[in-house]
C-alpha cells in the first residue's frame, strides 16, 4: 500500500507519486522524465491506485525508456543549449504575431497573450481569454507551434477537452489534430 506521504519507491522507476483529483474520472498515469504520477479519482483509493500502477509497470518502464531516448535524440538534433534571454526574445518576436494571424484566419477572439517560462505545459487559456505561452514553444517545429496556438485558441470557445473542443480543433487543423497531438508528445520542455 502507498505510504502516508502518497509516494512509493520503485527500484527501476524511482519515486511514484500518488495524488487525488476531484475532477478525475479514472486512474491516470503520467510519465515524465523526472517523475511518474498516478492520479486517483475522487472515489478511488490509494490501494487501488497502487494496484493499477503495478498492473501497468512493464508498460511504464517501456514508455519511460522511449521518452528518455526521444528526449536525448531531440536534444542532439536541436543541440538544445539555449540562452534564455535570446529564446524569450525569439518567442516574443514569433508567437504573438502568429497567434494573431491564426485567430484572424479562424475567427477566434482572445484578450491578451503572455510569454512565460512554463516548463510544465506549452500553453494555457484562462476563462478571461488570456493565452499564456511557454517561451520553450519557440524551440518546436513551425507546424507544432501552430498546433499549440490553435489548441489554445479553441479554448477561447470551449474551455474543456470535450468532443466539441476536439471537433473544433480538428476542423482548424484540416483533420490532423490527433496526428499533431501524437507528434507533440515526442517533445518535452
């Protein structure tokens, strides 16, 4: 059973963190290079979460290795040694103009855009239609930058990830939203 601090140590995977989320409808495992988190639905238990983790352990090991390999490959390909002020300048020069262009093209409206040093997400959209973008977005290929920007613009209409949201995003990406989403998962901040 998971210990009281909601953490379990696995000899191959390191610390596994367990956290409850009242909005979660099912158990979810998130695999990042630095940590693995198991999300527990409101009515779930830590014991069930640990069992869910153990059932999926072999798959997690495989996925974690894929992430590490892709991350190393991406770092070598891009030679990602960036200068933060330079990257911020580049992001400021590219992202707001591209966001405005896509909003105009697809008929979206937003109130403002902010460039942040977010390391956990490429972008977000608030209920006040303020779009926040990670400066690291500027390191992505152009077609994935466009995908992320369209994703956030679609949130100005649908503030969730409902089927209506995905249909809207799919219509903006010429039916390629699933393919682009899958490709984006190969990149990590």
